[in-house]
C-alpha cells in the first residue's frame, strides 16, 4: 500500500456492516504502510451494509453523499 498513487483516501463504513472491520483494517494498514497520504474515515452509526442504496434519501445516506462530495471537491 505504500506505493498508492493518490494523496488522500476516504473510507466509508456503516456501524453494523458485516465488513466494517475490513474497512478499519484497510485504514490501519494504510497508516502503518508508510504511505505518505491522508486517510479520512467516515463511519455512519446505526446503519448496515449498502444502507445508502436501500434508502438513498434517508438522512444518513444524504450526509454520507455530502461527505463524499466534499472529499472529492477538495
């Protein structure tokens, strides 16, 4: 992961997602790899896997989409 070409990474997790721990491990791995970039972690409380696709108009999905848009536009 040290050679990752980007300078920033955003990892979005949902609190009750069955693969949440893998996302956390990815963040930890990036930080431990010597990669010089910045990792931002966004975890949405009380939501499960693909919540933003099941109900894309719910408040949590809208907030996550807004966070992704802000990240991409920096």
